[in-house]
C-alpha cells in the first residue's frame, strides 16, 4: 500500500489523522487484516482514526500507547458501555467474564482465578496428557490405512476431550461439546452482518438473526440442564461449572443466566482460541521443513519412545519457541476492542470520550517498527538467552493489565503437550498445499482446511 500520509511529529493534544472513507473502506473490504497492519505501519505507530462512515474507531498500535490503554489507564478504556463492537458478543454471553467490567467482572474473575494459577495448571498436566494420548491413539487406524484426516476437525476433538476433562470434569460430554462448538461457530458467522453494520437497531431484522437464535437454543439445551443439576446438587469440585454455581466471595448468588454466560464464555475461550492457534501448526510446519525437522529432532532426543509427560516439557525449548512465534504471527485473540470512557491523550494525539479503540496483537506484532523482517516465521526471536524486548507491549498475544488472559499458562502447557504428543507419534504431510492466509472470525484460523496424511513414527523406525 502506498503511504497514506507523511510522517509528522505528534504535537501535544493534536487531532488524530483520519484515514478517509474512500481509502479505508475498500482496503478493509479487500483484506481487513492486511489493511489494518498497513495503516498502522504507514503511521509508524501514531494513533490514527479510520473513517468508516458513522463508525470511526481509533487504531492504537504503538506498545507505549497499548500499555496505557490496557494497563496504566485501564479505567478509561472499558469493554463496557455502548461499545458497538461488543454488542453482538454480549448477546451470546451476557455480562460474562470476557466482556464485563466492574463488580460483575470482579465477581467472575475472583471465582475463576484460583482454577488457573500456575501451580494448579501444573497439577493438570498428567490428566491432560492422558486425554491427549487417548485422542491421538485414534489416529493409528486411518494412518495405517493411508486415509487422510481433517487436521482442524481432529484438533477440535483433541482440545474438546482435554478441556472437558480437565476444566469441566466431564460434566459436558464430548458429543455435547461438539454440538456447542458447532453452535458457537454458527453464532460467530451469523453475527457478522451486525458486526459490520453495528448501528442497525436489534428491532430491525438482519440476515443471520434466525440462525443466531437457533444456535443460542442449541447451546441452552445442553448447558442449562447441566447448570440446574449442579445447582441442585452442589459439590466442592474444582471444575468450572461447580465453581461458578457456588455463592461468590461477597455472598451473592449469581442467577442461572449469569452462570450460563460465564460457562459459555469459558467454554468458548478455552477451546476456540486453542484450536485456532494450533490449526496453524500444519501449514506452518509444511511450509518450513527446517523448523519441523528441528522440532522432531528435539522431541526424539527428549522424549524418545516414551509418552510425552510433565517431566519432558521444560526440555522442549525449541517447541516452546515455535509456539511463541505462532502466537506472534497468528494470535488467536487478534482484536481487543475498547471504548474510551473519558478524554485521553496517547502519544500527543487526542482520544475523545465515547470513541471506539481498536487494539490488535496481530497488527502490532507484524509491524516492522517493532520487529525485524516481521512476516518471516523465525522461532529464534524467542530464544530464552536473548535480551528482553524493548517494549513489553510489542508482543501481547494474551492481552495485558487486569484483563490479561486467565488461561495463558494452562494453554501453553496444553499446546506443548498436544504438539509434542502428535509429533512424537506421527509424521505428517499435507494432501494439498495450504496457504498461510487467515480467515477473519472471532479467532484467527487458516482460511483453508488441512487434510493430513500420517505415518506412525514406529513404522518409520521399523523400515
Ligand atoms: C491461544 C490461546 C489463547 C489466546 C491467544 C488468548 C488470548 C486472550 C486475550 C487477548 C485476552 C484479553 C481479552 C481482553 O483484554 O479483553 C484473553 C482473556 C481471557 N482469556 Fe484467553 N487466550 C487463550 C487461551 C485461553 C484459555 C485456554 C483460557 C481458559 C482456559 C482463556 C481464558 C481467558 C479468560 C477467562 C479471559 C478474560 C480475562 C478477564 O477479562 O479477566 N484463554 N485471552
């Protein structure tokens, strides 16, 4: 893209530059993610505003400004209020942990936090490894028959089985989890028209509304009976549903719909983000045989013929660097929208109260201002011996500040286990090449499906 405007020093409290409608709209329609990176890059990290008609969000991309929005002046940048971007999401999860602020958010976060400490995540590793191995065992039959498997669908199965076991104590069965997952998929596509034209009132029917309502009914049919059962027979279990059904620290008892909001939010964030991130593994490794080889060498050395377990994870250093680099280029939570409550100034540029603020790990993590050769997949950037990055918020795939991802530690353990279990037991090739173009949705996934042809590692060893 050509330079949208010339660089200029930010004078204190100046109006942001506006990308005109005639530039912003066609570019965003053609390639929304690429256009956002280009706009931010052309502005070299200065705050800009996009003219999209009645919707004129600020695009914030400089790590120092991100730190102010997400952490230092967090009270001014809420997920609450009239934020048009949040409205469709709220229709799914109500006032749940993922979207709420203030006392409601504190109550949910306070209840759930103890389930996600690093210490507790460590205690879940053996259970996770067991569920992952069970799911991966089922690949042997198609692998021996030379039948391709659907890489995305198989990851979904592995992640659902693992998450239902360790976080939901198998209260939601895997077939029911698949039903919820499919309904959540429908919800995100059905709400796209409303996301794109957020100003249309809900009284006016829009395409997608009927599918949206049906998907909500499907989710409720699974989730509400489980919640009613858990409330009728309370336990001291430390799974998500038992925890959410108990009275909160302040003595309050959330109602059924508040619990349902948090359960759906936790289900969706714990599974969708993990599946989205891991689905990049196939195209990334297929396009970079050198990276794949280094990973499999490391796994062979550390794990050998064992099953991957807790003791191996700290030694799988390169595997962890690959995950970190995947989270840089393909952050599942690619957009973190906020609304400014009051006026503020970011890098000399004025933010007006009520304005929508776009914060995107995808954008900042691909800017050449902060990363050398940003589109190159290079796990070495995350070598532990390298000096700390200059800006904390040049890399923030899990957000930051008080809303920082609760599941970050658990995700990293689970992802390491899944990747190393799969690669310790199979080599794969893609049936058809898959390119690295993302599909824009609630989370960031590859546009194309990956069909895998597997060879069991034992067979390679025997031949
Ligand atoms: C690839 C994996 C993941 C990514 C990239 C990711 C990313 C994020 C991001 C960017 C946020 C910040 C949202 C905001 O500030 O508005 C967030 C929040 C959150 N994440 Fe994750 N997440 C991942 C996995 C998980 C998992 C596995 C869980 C749970 C098991 C989880 C639970 C949460 C929760 C509960 C919040 C809301 C925290 C709050 O507002 O207090 N995430 N995540």
